[in-house]
């Protein structure tokens, strides 16, 4: 969520971009609840910077 906040992407924008309910986006954006794998995959498809961050963290583990 830090990546989204850093780029000033709001929960409404994320919900619209990912085609999910605003309440669902708010839960993991503000309340730090876990997101579903499907939400994460959608974020990776929509936002290049999220995909790059995940790819970078995975390459550090190997």
C-alpha cells in the first residue's frame, strides 16, 4: 500500500481500476487486512510499478 500512497492513488481510483468495491479496497488500504490473491494479480496487471516491486522482491529471495 505504501507504493500506492506514494503515488497518491486513492482507494476510489484503485477500486475503479481493479473493478472491485470501494469498501473492499479500503479494508486492505487503510485497515491493513489481507487482500486476496486475485486482487494482487489485478494490481500487478494494472500497475507496472507494483509488478516491478514484486518481481524485485522475489529475485532477492532466490
